[in-house]
C-alpha cells in the first residue's frame, strides 16, 4: 500500500478518490490547491494524483519539485490529446487517467503506477531499471559494478535526502558494522566520478545525498 497525495480542486471528486483509495488500504492526503499540496507532501516515496486541468502557472513548479524527488504522479485529464504531452513533460514515473472514470479504474491505475515505479527509479536525467539493472544518464548507459549499482539504488530510493553511511551499509551491502564505513566512502568516490561532479553530496558527520539535474 502507498501514501498518496490527492491534488484535486473539486471537493466532491477529491473526497470520492480519497475514500476509494482509503478503502483499498492506502493512506491519503487531500489537497484542493497547490499550497495545501505542498503542506501535505511527506518525506519518502509518496505518489501524487494531480488534476492536469489546474492552471499551469500554479502546478508547474510543484510538478518540478515532485520530479526532483523522483516521485510518481498519476495525472487526471479530460483531454485525450493531452496524454502524450503529460508523459513527455514529467521527468519521472507517471501515468495518465482519462476522466470521467470509475473507482475501479482509479485503483487499477494506481496499482500499475506503483508497480512501474518500483521497477524504474528516476531522478532528473538519471534513470535506473531495477529489473534489467540498466542505468542511464541523459540516455547514455553507465557501466557500473554490482556494488556500485546497489549503492546507487540505495541513494535513489531516498533522492535529495541525506542517507547515513550505516544505512548505506545495511541497504547496499546487507550488513552492519562500526569502523567499516570507509568502504562506503571509497565506492561513493568511484560512483561520483561516473555520475559527474556534484551528483553525490557529502553531508557532514552524516553520509551522502544524491542530487541530479
């Protein structure tokens, strides 16, 4: 199940979607406008359902913020001609659901997007296919060792957030231990050279943060 932010200005539609998703076991956060959505947006991998008919001047910066965190978005639109445009515009995992729709259509769209977002991780121009283990930066394939791939995956699952060396040891290496975090530093240096300068920031006395343009 997922944490889902529902950004829909129509109160009745918003309530219907939240109730449908809650009954299916998801935790929902309702927002009628972008300022409310910013307040309700939580840390972690949170999905957003966003009415694409919102004024572009209001929603664009918010969409950029979601994409920067690599968060999946389900767009709602009444215009079939807008589907490909929305998919091309959003620089992370997304899907489009045409309105009007039935509650079951919503649940199926959410389920499919959840499954796809687990298989592919994106952050800016960086894209990782977890199943095929292919990583690209601006459509250029990177050659990574097994350990570099696991380390990058751990960082991509917490985009733009500081991740401690101990946490990286647990998630990327599968073990815990004090005094052995130097191996994380060595692999980060190698990965940083492949991704480019400024891609992985050192967080003082903490660990590392992945940032990609």
